[in-house]
C-alpha cells in the first residue's frame, strides 16, 4: 500500500481529533498558567500540532519516541494519559514523573515516549540508541527523534545521523523547524536554510514538508517508517512550522514580526485540516462541535484531577535517585 | 532587613584594588547584581578591544536577564553576537580565538549547558598553559548562571562549582554581591587563564553599593562579610545572603557568627578561612551545591588538615541533599537550604544539640524582607 492509499477517511478524522485535542488542551493551559499553580517552565505547542499528530499516527506499540521540552503534543499524540500530564504540570504526585520532571521532561513509557529533555539536542542520539536496540533484537520497531531547528546545531545531531546511517538503524529523525530558538531567528544561527539536505551528506533520504499540513507530514513519515521497518535505514524529515506563542509560558511573543505570525495563523494546521475534511464531506459542523465538547469535558476533568491530586510527600525528595 | 553592603570604605584595602583613586567617589551608588555584571562587561570591553562577547541570546530582547544591555549598541555586532546552539564547538572557538590573541567572553543562560562544553573546557582550555610548557595561555571568561526556583528542575538548576574547581588550570569565581560581581568579572576578563564565572540567578536583583568606573576585586581573595567571635560560617554565592540572615537571627540567642565569603572557589583564600576558624574554633560551611565531593568537603578537609587543634566542635555542612533538583514546588522548597538550616547548624556547633532557640526561629520567621526574589523565567 503506498502512502496515498493509506490516508483513509478514518485516519484523517483521527488526525483532526488529535490536533484539535492538543490545541484545546494547550489553550486551556495558556489560560490557567497565569494562575501560577503550574510552577514549572512550560513550552506550548500551539501552531505545531500537525507535526506530532502526523508523525505519531504512523507509530504503533513498541515504537519509541524521543522529544524535547516542547512535548505536550507528542505526549498526547502517542496516547499519553492527559490526567498524568496535567498533574505533572501542577507538580503533583499523580503526574507522569511524580512531579520530579515537570513539563520539560514528560514521559509516557508505555505509549512509547521514552525521554524528553530540557536540554537542547540531548535526546537525538538516544533515538539512534533505541534503533540500535531494535536492530540487536531483530524487531521491526522504529525509533523516532523529534527536535527543533536549534537542535540541529548541536554536534550530536550530526553524530547521530552518521551513526544511524552507518549502521542502517531503524530511526526517523524529525526536525520541527519553527524558525526560532527562543528569540533568535534561524538565519542568525545557520549558514543555509537546508536542514533536510544534511541527510544527503549522511547518505540517507531527507525531505522537507509543510509542517502545518498533517497529511503531508503523515505521508513523509509513513515512507520513512516503512523504510526503517524493512531495514533500509534512517531518514530525516524537516517539517516547517511555527509556534504561535512565546518560547516559554503563555504570553504572545511580541518580539517577532506580527505579519509573520499572522501569515502562519492564516495557515493554522487545525483549521486547514478541518476545512479539508468539511469540504470532503468527512466532517460536519455537528461532528466538530461534538468533538470540541468531548475534549473540553476531558480537559475540565483533567484539570480538576490535577488540582485535587496531592503533592509529593517530603520523603519523596530523596526517593528514586537510583534504581532499586 | 536590608541587604548587607560591602561599602567601599568598609572593604579592607587588601580586598579591593581600585584602578585609580579618581574612579571612586564617596556617594553611595546602589546597583543590582545584574547591572553590576553589565557595567563590568562595559568597562572590560571598553578597555581592551581584544575582548568580545558571544552566547545564546546575548543580543536578544531579554539580554541575558538584562546583563548584556547596551553592549551591541556600543561595541557593535562584531564584538557582541548570538551563536548557534553548539556549546562545545563554540567553546573551542573561543579557545582558538584566545590562542590567536583575543580575550573572549562567553555566556550561558544556565550552567547546565556548560556540560556540553566540558570537553573543550576540561580537556583543552584547562590544559593548554601547562601542556605548552607555560608558553601559551587561554584568557577566556565563561559566564554561567545557576537557575533556581519555578520548577527549573534537574537540568536547569545545577550548581557545578566543584566540578570545575576539581580541574587544575581553571579558575572558578562565584560572587555573592553586586560589588564583588563587578570587580571580580573585570578581574576574570583581565586574567590570563580560563575563568568559570558563576552567577546565581536569585542574586540578580539584589542591590549593593557599586562604584562607577573600573575597579578590580582580585581573584583568590575572600572577604569577611560580617565579623563574629563564636562560629565561622564559610558561605558562597546566594548562601552568603542566607547566612547573613541566619547571623542576625543567631544574635537573638547571643551567638556571634562570622561570615566568610571566599568569593573565588579557585584559587581559594585559604588563609582568610583558616584565620577565622582559628579565631572562633567552630566551622559551618554553606554551599549552593551537593554535599558529596563538593566545595564544602574541600573546606572541611582544609580545616581538619590545617587547624584541627583549634576546633572546639565537629564541623557542620549545610548543602543540598545528594539528589537532583526536583521540579515540583512541593519538593523544591524542602530541597534548598536557607537561613534556618544555617542557624540550626550553627546552634549545633555551639553545643545546643542542633536545637534552634525559639527566639532565633521566630526572628527568621519574622524577617520582613523576603529572600532573594523568586525566579519566574523565561526558561
Ligand atoms: C544545551 C542547551 N543549550 C541551550 C538551551 C537553552 N534553550 C532552551 S530552548 C532553546 C531553543 C531551542 O530551539 P529549537 O531547538 O529550535 O526548539 P524550539 O524551542 O523552537 O521548539 C534554547 C537555546 C538549552 N535548554 N540546552
Ligand atoms: Mg525552533
């Protein structure tokens, strides 16, 4: 089955639901964050939803994913428990790391999210390592690294591509190029706008896709995953997208060109897919309302769960430094 | 409670070296730590056109929490520039530039990021002078901030002074006041060796009397922040601030603590510390970092080796527990020690069995001035 055939109506609807859910959860966090109860640095994903949704829709149980501190979208797309994510943001014992890691270090090991990190680039080689593990186990599972444009400036990006390609590991490297590292534009940090082409230097396929188009991301990812599963080695996908809010926290980023932001908002990934599905007759206004209502109810319950959950007890401070 | 000021007049002559008498006036000039750092950069860069500063975000709208304000406008984009997220490579770049005759300054918004550059720092910068038979030097200054609070968590709040101080060839500086920050940063930039300059984020808004113009606080010279006769408290960085609060409270119980701030972790002002311990006979060490193999262990060993006979009580240390920083505020607040922990340790070495007299506890609880402001971001 080629990639185009794989894009079934159900898949499209699922992608839409995933993205809508991420969007509404992030919007709710943005509203609640100023209450100062989520006492940890929080990097919102609004504007970039199509990447996580399109990437994760190709993965199944046993595949592993490594992300960054901007991982709410990945976590949710993989099926991570919303209650545990919200509780983590609120620093509660019921959080996915029991309050130890916060928003920047979400994990959902059962769903495949093995590591996210507050340090740029650090998880890229881990995906190569997970790919190595699958190779040694002779499984058909894949490992995925998701990282920002800034992450490609770290040496480990290059080292990981080389190694994964050298060993033909089942890895997909996914760059979310949102053009900024904090306030610094891509053009002030990189000599050329060619992230995807670097794959070629490491003898692997590299493609650039519209990261605001979930179907395009899905198709590129599907090809890369199939290639990895059949033992043909790694690929690199550059998804061009944009974050709507400030680097960290819930405010808008007033330092960027408002016209630039407006252009990207006009290309909203959630609305783009929604239009398409409505046009294709796959989605009615009623469906949309129902989905929104479902997600909103789920969010309300998750926030309540998080707020009502207990904080870790003092004894938990020293617990878990070493594995038993 | 007001923040202690190291008034120029109050600073013993051997601790400060004004560049020229004319630079210093008598008027009190209160400046935040952040501004003091900024002034030092301006002074050092204006004096020596071999200097330049680079780092992630040095010229972005947040200007490294305000500390690099005005530099780009004044010295131009060739000497003040943002860099790719390539900490190790970029550190190699400043080492190379230094070997080729420049005096680079690099900035990290979190000290945790310097770990990416540990290869260049430890294997190269620290070794070049020695491995060249003394023919070469690497005059670089690496500024690194310690994050604290607001869920900075395991990877954004480490306090790594001991890691660097362990390595011969590096100097490690850790100011606790705006006055010292300015004078020490100028000394660091003008020093011919690689200097790791560690700035605690929670000191950034604390003001002090900071002279205008160029002055140096020499590396390797500590300062007695407050004199006392009963117990020596050796504290660094933010912990100097907490120790002074503890000292005020301890006075309620008639305990007179002497606060010694080494200011540089390496080279260390050994004599200043030993002099104080010999005088008081009791020692509490307060660090911003972990206990095991840390700075506090070094000072304890020093006292045990050099003035064991003067000690009237076992040494006590107040440090972080040997645990990564938790993100949740519930654990963060018990993770970090404060004035009460320092007071408890002091009471312990005073023979009160670790019990803090109610008057001391009440005094700390009632201190109206909050500790250094909490940190809220940007990341
Ligand atoms: C090793 C390291 N260096 C610097 C930082 C500070 N920092 C945090 S996020 C960030 C920007 C990263 O940009 P990018 O990789 O494009 O990801 P985005 O935030 O755009 O998703 C920087 C510089 C860090 N966390 N880790
Ligand atoms: Mg980016």
